[in-house]
């Protein structure tokens, strides 16, 4: 009996222990699920009421922040979307109810959503108890409907960091550390920062500084492995490329749509990048298995946009990338932009109607067709110039992330690309490493010559033939002149993550007589140009396929343009006097040389008809630079403004969001 009594007592003690462990233990991780209302952005039809589901788990913050967590990424994007401003005051009335549902405590001292100004920032933060000795601080930065804060997006400044974003980051960096230190006196503190678009840029910079402070032990018990930063549609924010790639910032994740123009500025050609790791969303051009993802993506997009016709054409990504390279090449450097264009663009955004009207009247007629070209042939939802906003819409990013079960489809992508410019009619054909024709152009349109999923080609600005192929292979571009002409070749790699050329080779003004040809051979790490002086293009191509390059004349690349033209560091010019504005020219385009003028040049590409060098006058380059840059930026802004005006009754600025 005594033995039975002891066994009974032990069993009862075990049951009590299990009860306490299961129901009374303070460290039990909690999971929260629900639906949250919002208003669609209006990029896919009229704004409508909708809702998304969300899932929160305390366990998200039990693992190192250096491990990508796609479930946490999806929750962070929903927070960032809810962090858009609402109404005329662009307040936080979208975000705070979500904070309530997630058990995140806040007060008037932690919500900073004042009326937007030229250099303000909207953000809110709060704290959630995870356990008796662990808390989570959530920081969300306003990324939509921020009105005059648009001016800050174009305030590049004259330092290594984008000043319009850095100013907002410094506000957070000044206030948040003291809040963290007070919490961490006797508790473990984890911090989640998230934002979208402008908000993502601010989060990216702020997270980098918090990483540095945590590493130095300046944030109490908080360590870098407890800092989680998730940024969406994040612009390029800093020229500290080596610093930004350090392992310390490996807990900062940015998600980018390659068809979205916003993450491509400030120009990667000027050395701008992001802190931490960047992941590209799948596109038909980049992902060979896109079809396996597309169905789920489009189903999600129809649900989140509340629209049936959401067959999004991602646009001509290669044309958009090329346009940005042209602009940054012509303008030259951030210093020139800072000195000549920054104040004018800020004036337009802040409502200087005289500047806005004169610039818009001058540039819009010249570039509207080109902007439509960026979006492809479809001019309805997701096509034409509308794609520049549709591909940046928050519903697009929500649909994309929800279609990805994990992060294996998100990867670094580098694309081989090439393009040719010519002042007359020429036939262009691109072949693969086995001599199989892939795509051709006749000066008017491009034709696919093989069943391709990833390759693409298009005629771009100024008649350029642009083509894009996966990195790692060898391709041959054959150009045959139909008359005497000068042809300019560009080739290399385009880094979609850094939004810039890499390993570029340039061949300026290569003279081709009638029926002569040139073959550009593109490899993974270089490009070589051969000019045919005898025989046929097919014979030379066959020789090159066999490795017999000695049978052709090799053209040397222009050493002044080989590689990046941004290698020379900028000299700070903040103390220089502002130059006198250059009068507006009477025409946007520089006329192409007449056939007789082109024929009079020599083999080196100099125009000798009037005895003058063919080098471009520096003043003309700067004037054209200002015009092209203003054209692209002002037109993008104008399209956003037009959308805003059409939705004025909704009172929600950039994107009408959660009601």
C-alpha cells in the first residue's frame, strides 16, 4: 500500500508540473492571427475596401536576426503597408489599430506622424511583452501619402549618404536608443524596423547605425543579432559600398521588384547602394521557372487589388535600366546633380507652379512616348507608363511575397546585356554560343527567333537595339550596315541589384561601309568587337564559334569609357558659387549627322568636314544632362500627381490606403 501511495503522489506531482509548464509558464510563445482592413492603392482601378490576413508569432524573435524569415518578412510588409499616412493629415490611424491587435503598447510620445513637410518623417513605435525577461520594440516608418516629404526623396545632398533619407534616419537614431536602454536594464530587447519605399530607405540607414551602436555596446542588453530590419521597395541610400557589404549589416533585408523604378534611384552608376542584403522578386525576364510562380502571384494580386484584370506587364526592364544609365552617364556625378538640378526639382515638388509648368510643357511632349515604351505595348492596367506605378504598388509586393513559400526564389541576379546605336538602317541578329539565332532587329521591331523564356530585346531611346540575356554564357551580336554609317557598341554586365553597369566595354563611332559588318562577342567577364573586312558575316561568325578570332580585325575599346565612368571621386562643391542657369535650348534632341557628314569621317570616328574634333562640347553635355534627368524625374512625378488628382476625392495622396 505504501508503494502504491508513493506512486500516486509522484503521478500527482507530475500532473501538477505538466499543468504549470503548459498553462502557467510565462515564456510560452504566443501566436496571433486575424484579418486587417485597408483601401487598395488605386493602381489597378478605383480604390476599394479590402483586407489581408496576418500571422504574428513570438517565436519569430527567438532566432538570430541574420537568418532570413519569410513569415516575418510577410508580417513586416503588412505593417509597412499599414504605416502609410491616412487622410489630409497623413496620420497613423491605419497603423495604430494594427498595433492594438498585436499587443504593441504605444503612447503619444512614441507616435510621430505630424503633418508632412519638405524634410520631415513619420514614424511610430511601441513595445510588446514576449516574456517576463524579453520584450520586442516595433518601429514602422511612413512610406506612403507623405505629401511634401516627396521633396526629401530628391534631396541627394553632397555627402556619401542620401541626405533626404539620412535626415529621417537620424531622427529615429536620436530618440530610439534611449528608449531601448531604459527597457534593457533587466530585459532582453529585440527590435523590428520596417518600412516601404521612402520609409524603407530611412529604415535601411537607421538599422545600419543601430547595428553599429549595438556592436559598441551602446544599446544596453540589445545585440546586433536581436535587430531585425525588413525594407520593401527600398531606394539606394549610400555610397559607402564597402561598408554596406560588411557582415555586421547582414540582418538588414531589402526586397526589390526589378521592374520597379523606385529602388533604382539614387543612381547605382554613381556608386549608391544599400546596407545589408537585397533580394529580387521573380520576373519573366529573370526567373526561368517564373511560370510556376506566376499563377499564385496573379491570384494574390487580384485578391489584394480587388480587380479582375491584373495581368501585369512588367514593362521593358532593360529599357528602364538603360535609361537610368544614360541619365547618370550624361549628368556625370551626384555633385553636378546637387549643384544644378536638386533645388529646381524640390521647387517643383513643393508647388512652384511657374517652374513646374515650364518644365512639364517643355519635356513631357518629348518623353511621353518613351515612358509608354518603358511599360510595353499594353496601355491599360499594368502596361504603358502606368506600369511605373503598378510595379511599385504595395499590392504587387504583397502578392509577390505571399506567392513565395520560402526565400529560395529570391537570389542575386546579374544579367549579360548589350546594345548598339546607329544613325542609319542596319540589321542586327543575336546568336548564342552554339550559333543558334535568338533575336533580330531591322530598325523598327525586334523578332524572337527561338523559343525563349528569359531573353528579351527592344528598341530603346535614340534607336538603340537593347537585348538582355542570362549571365554566364557567350553571345554574338552581328550588325550589318545597309549604308555607310557609324555604329556605337556597348556591352557588359548589368547588376540588377546594384542598378549599374559592371565590366562595361564601349566602342564609339565604329565606321562601317555599306554591306560591311561587325560582330560583338559577349562573354561573362568581357566583350570583344570584331570588324569584318572581307568575306561574309556568317563566315566570320563560324570562325569565332571555332575560336579562330585571328581571322578578323579586333576593334579596341575606347579606353576613356572602358568600365565605369564614375571612378573619379566627387569633389565636395558645397562652397562653390551657384552657376548662372543655362538658358533652355530650343530643341530637346541633338540632330543626327546627315549621311554626307557621316561619310566624311575617318576610321577613328572624328568628324573632319569642318576640321573640328568630334568630341562633345562639355556645356552641351551638361545642358542635355539636365534636360534628360529632369525629363525622367519630372515625368515620373507628374504621373504620380495625375493619379493623385484623379483620386482627389479619396484624400489619400500617393496611395489611398487602409480606411
